[in-house]
């Protein structure tokens, strides 16, 4: 029987009361800041501009500074920084000069996890959705977990929440190898793919070894939950010396899905588990990749004693995560409407998974895609893969690369991508320069019944709401917070 326990002892960060976040508006930082605020710490933070995130934290009592200045950190007991912040930052420089500790965000997350039952979700793709699903199922089971997620959990309206139970569910970020700070009791690896390779000196073997090291941060009585469908995870599995549960579609997985069928946004399947009756479940997300995310959740929930009823309820009632195949609404065009979808995918594997989900759920519809590559280095490193997957859209508009602080790399821009895709002979992509108003360009391309997908990790995240509110699409239908059309 699942027991909703009182909160375990909180981190005893002796001599630490005032915590300052450099870049507090970042998706990886704001959640930790919110949990610390709810634990009673004095939290301050700086960012380059105000945002709904900083305003939310301010409403909870955080002191927010716009811009980075040395005096912002003057009274802090510790500085928390992301990997994007370097020692030239005036706040960091001041802290180092005054011998104020400067710690990466993952080290602070590890401190929050230290006295709790930590569940850490790692992997190149699917971390945010899987972490969110686990939090949803645990909540349905009455466990009231603390969670820190890299995206907005729609049901909670936030990406972090302090719970009363012993459980802390969090993403484990491999992009800067900072997930090695974490010492969870349960760890998930969804997949391992080539991304953020500069962190690993361009050496894929080094990336694989780092994932093994992460799993060995588990205690000998911990549990590794890994996806057997991923060939790289399968390759490293013999090296993992911890108790392991595997999941996937194959017959050799411990927990597997059969009879998968997709109807629009809904995906239905049956779960087979050792020594259990088959379990029929549904999840309000399209695509086989989300079936795998749900399977990881089921592995953990089953191991922690969550009832099958709560598992079914938590999955079927899941309202999604911001920018993960988020349905914004419908745009009116001649003869009908177009479904408007926003997605965070920025790696060829993620793009391919979303396109496959669209084809599976809406096989009769055209896919009109506005895509913004993220980082010149990623575009260069995965260029051929991007050319291949983006060519699978019916209509493609390519925005210029979102640099994320990088300098341009010759041949790794959207003009060149357009040229390479055009040479394949199946699609004539349209290049979109910076600052162009997309609505007048997109509207003539749309037909009734199309799906319009805006995808990427940069500022394209603001495009879907702009289109929804554009005078050119007057009368647009706005979806509810759970992605249902009103």
C-alpha cells in the first residue's frame, strides 16, 4: 500500500540563508529557486530581462535584478550558476573575490535531493516529458512529490513544486555533464544520442562512459530504469553494475508495450510486466516516443508501489508540458481550420519523432512546418541528419539559426540547409530571415485541415501565440490549457 509520508528532513545548508541565482529566469534555474523559496530561504537572482518567470518568482518573495552587476551578489551566502555563465560575469567575479561559494545548478539540485528519495531522469531526448509523467502519476497515487522539471507542467502551471512526501523527481542534465553531481536512488536513461558533444571533446565514447558513471552514482540498492530500444543504451547495459529494469517494445524488455494505436492526440497501448496482469493505458500525447516515456514512468511507479488505478489515472489525465507538442488552437483559413502546434524539438531525432507522430495520428493531413535550427554547432555537427528529416514535411519554412550565444559557422546556416534540402528534389523550402513577420508568409501556404508545426528551441517559442493573435487569423480558436480545442 502506498503511503503518503511527511516530508523528510530538509537540506541542512548550515550558514546558508541567502542564495543568489545568476540567470534566474532560465528554465533550469527558476525551478530550483522556487523550491528554495518554499523551503524558507532568501532567494535573489539576476537576468538580462524581466519575464513571466522572474515575475512569478518575485511574487513568491524573490528579489529580482535586471542586468548583471557586482552589487547584486554582495549579500549572498552562495551563488548558483548555469553552465552558460562564466567567471567574467561581474557577479561571479565579485563572489570569487569575496570567497563566496559559486556552485553549478546541478550541485544545488543535488543538495535538495540529498535527504529525499531522489528520482533522476537522464537521456538526450524525452527527459522533460518523462519527468512530468512520473510527477503526474505519483500525484495521482497520493504521493505529493517535489519536482523540478525543464518545462512547464500544464496541470501545475509551473516547472517546480515543493511536495510533502519524501520523493524528489528531477531532470538530470547531460549537456554539461553536471548530472554527475546527482546521487539519486532511482535513475532513468531514456536514450543516448550525439548532442552537446563539445562537452565530451567530440568523443561519443566519452559520452557513453559518462552515462555509465551517472548510473553508478546510484547506491548498490538503487534502481536503473533504461530503454532497451535505444541501441546505445543496450550497448552500455553490460557495464552497469546496479539493479536494472528495462523497458521498450521488444520482447526482451522487462516492461513492454503491445497493441499500440494512435487516434489524433490519444495513444492507447497495453503494458506487459513480470508477474502482473496486462494493463491497458492511454496517454494524451501522440507518438511511439511518448509510449516509451510512459513505460519508463510505469516501471518506476510499479517499483514504488503505486496502484495500477493511479497509474492509469495519472497517464490518462496528463495535461502535457509546455512546448512539447502543445496544441495552441486552430487558425481559420478558406474552407476550414488549421491545427496550430508548438514544439521544443531541436535535434534531428526529436524532429523525426514528431513528424512520425503527426503522420500516425493525422495520416490524411499535410504538415506545414516552420523550423528554427538551434545553435550553429549543432547544425554543423548534425547537418546531414537535419537535411534528411526536415525534407519529410509537406511544406517547410526555415528560420535563420538561433545562435544561443554562438558565432556563425560557414555552411551551417539555414540558407545552406534550404539549398541542401532543395537538392534532394522532394521539397522546395522557404528561407525566412531574422525579423520577418511570419503571418503574411504562412497564411497563403495553408489549406483547410493542415497541421502547422512551429518547432525549435530558440525564440520560435513565441511564434504560435503571435499567429493565434494575428489580425490575419481573426476568429482563431484557442485551445484549453490541456491542449483541447474549446
